[in-house]
C-alpha cells in the first residue's frame, strides 16, 4: 500500500466528518427556527378536547344518580342482596373526581 491510498482514505474520512458537521448545523438551525415560530393559539385546537368533555359530563350524570340514590334513600337489590347506601356514596366520589380532573385538563 502506498501513500496515495492512505491520503485518499484520510480525505474521505475528513469529507465524511465535514458532511456530518454540516448536517448537524442544519438540524440545529431548523430546531432554532422551529422554536421561534409562534405557537398555536389557546383554544384553537390545542385544548379542544370534545371527548374529555363528553366523558366528564357522562361521569357527572352517573355520579348525580348515585347522589340521588343516597339522598332519596332508594333501595337497590341484586337478587337476594340489598346494596348498601354507602356503596353509592363511594361511587359518587369515585365518579366525580375523574370528571373534575378531565374538566380541568380540558380547560388547560
């Protein structure tokens, strides 16, 4: 092997390094330009989550039914078993909390 082979190999390696540097600089430039672009306005699609609203309302309706059962003392039976009122109290809390969570998440 002669010096020409090694010189060409070294030149190819330097060229590859230069190309990688140029690509990296282009990526950094693009990232910098992206960070300067204005963000989407609030409420114009970013936080518009209709599914969250539907699920929150659905959870609140079921929670309201559980609360009415407790307040009106409605007896519920499953076969020969009477479901105690405290179960509806727990269900009310378990349903209201994720409903509030979804509502707050939607509002941003």
